[in-house]
C-alpha cells in the first residue's frame, strides 16, 4: 500500500484526523512538551492502524456506516477502534479545558515563543518580608481600585503571582501609589516613578476620559506597570544618564524608552498567555486579547515602526522628558537663561499636575537667579494651584514670601509667611517662616508684632535657641535704653 492510499484510507475510515485540533494548531513544540498528550496521540495512531488493517483485510475501505452483516468481526473491530479513538480524543480535550489551557491559549503561546523566544524565568522571593510586602501593597490596590477586588479577594494562583510582582529584579520594593486622581486633568492612564534607591511606585487610573476602566483593562495596566518597574529600573536610569551626558539624541532617547516599554509589553503578553487567560477561561471571566497587547503579536522593530506620527505616543510622552533632562543639565551648570527658555517651552505643553509643579518651581528658580523676582512670584503662585501635598504648599508659600521680600513688598511677604505656616503647622517651614517674619517685623520696628511672634515661636518650638535672639529683639539691653533716652 502506498503512503497516499494509507492516509486516504485513514481519513475515510475514521472521518477525522488522528490529531486533536488543539495540538494540530499548536504544532510539534507544544505537543512534545506534554508526555500525557504524546501517549494519547500514540494510542490514537495505533487505533487508526488497527482500523486500516481491518479494512484492508476485509477489502473494503468504506466508512463504518456502510458495513453489512457479511463482515460482523470487522464491524466489531471498527466499533472498538472508534470507541478507543473517541475516548482518547475526549480525554485530550477534557484535560485541556480542566486547567483552562484552551486551543486559544496554545496558539497564543506558540506565537509568543516564535517571535519573542521562551518566556523569561521568574523566581519569586519566598522570604516572609517580601510576601508580606506584596500582600500589603495588593490590599492597597484592591482598596483604591474596587473593580479588581471582584476576582482577586480570594486566594488563587493569580493572586499569588501578583503578590510576588511587587519586587524589582534587583530585589527592591515596588509600592502602590494612589497618586492619579480622576478629578485631575492631563493625568496619564498609569505611571511608574523610580527613586534614587532603586525602589519604584506604580499608579493606575480608575477611568480614562471619564469612562471607567473594566476589570480587564485595570488588571492589564497594573501588570504592565509592575513589569515596567520590576524589569526596567536600571535601564531607565541608564538611558537618562546617557541623555544627560548628551550621548544620545532626542530621537534616540524616544525610541529607546519606547523599546524599554516594549520589553514590559512582552512580559505582560506572557503573563496573559500563561497566567491570566487560562484562569479567566476556567472561571468564565470575560477578557479581550487587545487589552493585553495580544491582538497582534509583533516584534520590537514592527512595534516601533508603527509610531511615525510625532504628535502622538511616544514622541509627545518622551520628547518633553528629554527636554527636561536637558533643562536640568543647564540648571546644574548655572546656564539659567538656557534653562529658563527650555522650561518656558515645556510649560506650553500638556503635562500631569506633578510634572507641571516641578517645571514651575524650576522656572521660578531660574528667574530668581536672573533677578527677575516678579516673574518668579508668578510661576510660584501658579505652582500653588498644582500642589496637593501640605508640605509642597508650605514650601511654595515660603518661597513666594522670599521673592516678595526681594521686591520690598514686606506686607505681601508677611502674608505669604503666614500662609506657609497655616499650610503645615509644626512642619519644617513653620520655624523658617516665623524666623523670616520676625526679621520683617524687626525691620519695621513693630514691637507688638515681635512679641506675638515670640509667644507663637515659644509655643511650637520651646527649646529652640533662636528664642533668645527674639527675646533680645523685644527687650533691648539697659545700655540700649539709656542711649535711646
């Protein structure tokens, strides 16, 4: 019998291919990865050979339904073969569904492995403090983003995986931040902020353009930012240092940062294919591949080639970031004119409230060093509107008072010092503002105001040596009184 007639006869007898659809689509790599699946397919092949031999011996290659009573033994063999084949086929598809690994999962995994290679190894820390930190941060996430709590409250492999992701590859802690407020305008969908220590903070918005994000969108964005923080902390630092040293151009910086984010996208795709999608299908949770960057699996070159519009991501996101690095370089080298020009251009572009706050403060610092104190006051007053934290407000009011002092507007400066104290009573700028206010009152020879300031200072800072200085201002020495007479 020829090879062609063997396959033709096999298909006519069994009515379907001896491979299950999942493994036929997934390819030999996935099929050989599972020993059980390999054994089941071996049984199916044996059954098909038995059927083939029986059919050839009976000189009849017609389908089973056409056999008549002249071949009872052959019909029994066919029934037995089809039964075993159906059992193997059913066991194969049943085991796939039991753990949630459907043909869709296998196809996606095969595409990821073909384009990105094998999934990077992940070894979660089993130390008690690492687990406790992850549980604490995930609890904060569920408190601030209630839609996620629907499926992550109870213990599950997915929850355990997320708990282990609140650490960078270097072992640094990743913290949840509820910094993004839906009331604030110009806020991004999510952010990752790195500290000098290597630790990071991630934040995810609850809605985008006033439209609430679904559970699927919230989780995919959180997983992406955790990967971004966990994998890229040293890489972000390195590319920023190269930009500050002028080793790379603006375009190279933008493409480089987008490539770093693509690494986080790749890790998020693997998370979806291996962790979330099987779990979601096992529990009948609705999910969309597009929310996880899996609608189209592309390489980094294809990914970057799509972004040619310079009025969109990543140019409008990381182009201004490069300009800020250059402005900060000018500021450090005391080129205040150049730095101010860059900051004034940056202030014309859209930015989050936090970024806008830093741009305004740095622009005011440049103006102050250029003796343009009226402009410095205007920048700082705008910064007050963007400040949320009490400490920031206290510092800004203090700086405004200093600039107003340079303008000889003592009444306005005194009011600003009072505003600084009111913003954060007992804070670090409380004592500084009081001392500056006392200096203004001494210059104005306002003894009554000096006495009130002394009492306030004594109430908040009873052990501060500066009290003696104030007391000397209020009660001049006897020699001074005699000379006055």
